[in-house]
C-alpha cells in the first residue's frame, strides 16, 4: 500500500527529520538512506519499520542538522595518554626527538569519527516513530477505500457464481438430450441402455457441484474478512483464498458443457483476477 509520513525530533543542538515512503509490493522491502553522521542508526530504522509495516517497498530518508563542536572531535584524555607513552618510550630508547602533534592525532582513539553520532539515537528513534505514525494513518485512508472495493468486487463474483449454480441445475437434462440426439444421428444402431450409460458417465464427469460449493465458501470467507476490517496477516489470507477460488473456477470452466456456464465462468475469472491484483497491495 502507498503512503507517506514525516517526523521530526530535536534537542538544543540537533534536529532529526525522518521521511518514509511506501509503495505497493507483495513482500516487505525496506531501504534506508542516511547521512554519514547517522549511518550507525540505519539498522535501527529498518527494525522500527519492520515492526510497524507488513508489506510494501518502504524507503526511509534521514536528515540531520546536528553539528560537532571542535572540542568534541578529539579525545583529550586519550591524546595526553598517547603523548606520555611516546615520550617515555623515546626516553627509554635514548632518542632526542619527542612525539609530534601529527603522531598523537594519528594514534587510534584520539580523533572521534565525524561520520557517526551514536548520541543521536533517541532523536532518530523519535523521528522515525513519528514518521511511521503519519505513514500508517495515510495507508489506513487508502486501505479503507480499497476494502470497500474488494467487498464490492467479491460480492459481484459471488453473484456470478450463484448465477452459474442456477444455470447448472438443469444442465444434466440439457446435456442428456443433446448427447442422445447426436448419438441418434451418428450411431442410430447403438443400444439404448449403452447410450444411457454413456450419458450417465458424461453427466458425472461434468458435475461441478463440489467446485461450486467450495468456491462459494471461499468467496463468502473473502467477503467476510474484507467486511470485518483489518486484521493480522489479512492480506496473505486473502491472497490464499483467491488462489483457491481461481483453482475452483479453472476446474469449473474445464468441466462445463454449457455455453452460458462457460461465459459466466469467464466473467468470474475476470473479477477474480482484478481482485488478485488489488489483494497484492493489502497488508
């Protein structure tokens, strides 16, 4: 489902802005873009999104106005420790030269990494959560409109299925009459009892009562889920139900021996395919 959310968080010296966009996708794909200062928090952003969103391709963009004061760039205690150790080593080795400033700042741990601000974690989390709240509200508005459409299309498909059910009630009688007429013109010498046996076998092979019953059950469950509103993993449940309904509709189309029934099954499949496209976007 599509949506957009933005959130802000700030302190006396820093301001974090999080923008989150989502577009339709069958699975969940999270991508995070951050400035160098916030790169250490990319994993946290992804985890927060995965807890809040079940489906969609989600892009998170963090922006920061945080700055580092010059005093924050150097670990002075570490620098003094390095100087003392280097001076002591030079004296021990009998060297005249003492350590230079370049040697001190090149020692591990003296310079603080400009690219990462671990202290901004609370602000990042606050901004991302605010953006997620805005995003979910946006997605809910779209989801409500989609839910109504799914109910409408599901009800239309159920009406078509019920029309097929009505049409096939007298299908065996029509099939028997048509088959016997053709047999009479093709093989008039065929024994009547044998002809009736062939008719019985043909009617049995074309019986679609089980497919209709299962299709009606699945479609009723589909409409009920859509009517009841959002629920856990409802999108995947709807996708599964549609796969089952399509399977029954395919079998129904293959077994149908009546032109009107075949036409209605085509209409049912068209509605189901439209539903399936929409369901791919339901979380």
